[in-house]
C-alpha cells in the first residue's frame, strides 16, 4: 500500500506543488496510521491536543513530505438515484494543521469551536488520506 502511483489533489495542495511536474519520487504515497485520537476520545473545543501517527513505515523518499490534517464527520448522503453513500464532510477550508513534517509523528492542534458531535474524525493527508477513528468534541 505504501508505494502506489496514486496522488490526490489534496496531497498536491498540501505539499505546495502547483504544477503537475511530478517525478517518480513525488508519486510515492504515504498513509501513516493515526494512533491518537482513539475511538471514543473526547476533545474540548478550545483545548490543545496532540495528534499522533505511526512513522515506522514512512519511506526515506517521503521523509520531507509535509502533511495536511483535516477534520470531518461521516454522514450518509443520497445520490440522484437515491443510492446511499458516506460523505466525510471534510472541512478543507479550515485545516487543523498543515505544513508539518510527516516524520515528526505528531502535530499539536487547537480544537476548533465547532458544533458538538460524537462522530468527528481526522484525515491525515501524507500523500493519500488516512482516517482516524471517530471521537467527540464537546
Ligand atoms: C496501518 O495499520 C494497518 C492495520 O493495523 C496495517 O496493516 C498497516 O501496515 C499500517 N500502515 C502503516 C503505514 O503503518
Ligand atoms: C512531536 O514530534 C517531535 C519530533 O519527532 C518531537 O520532538 C516531540 O517531542 C513530539 N511532541 C510530542 C508532544 O509528542
């Protein structure tokens, strides 16, 4: 899973690349697992929290990649045929953090004052997204 040639547009945005002039190095996809928050955790709005992820499997070629951390929650949407599909509702306009090094394994965030829910989750874009378990913001 680490080495694929799929690159998301968000990853391009996160790494500050504007032109599609990617070499093979930039096409390495990293998806570090989020280890904190864990399922059932709760965060207070306005508090400071540390988000952590595994760095063990980050390939050397991706060591300089920067990350983008987005918050969202799952809702079930319906397409025009009435078929249900999950939407992550990622708030791409208000990243919790960006520009940090993936190899750091953590980033400190201030919890936004958003609508309380018990099904928030984070997506860490290293080069591809990785979703945390759901947790609560009070
Ligand atoms: C993430 O966790 C899954 C399941 O535990 C594991 O198979 C995978 O190797 C992990 N990926 C990384 C990059 O550590
Ligand atoms: C975050 O990662 C940096 C770099 O690896 C490390 O120096 C620091 O101690 C970590 N901070 C926390 C709160 O874990």
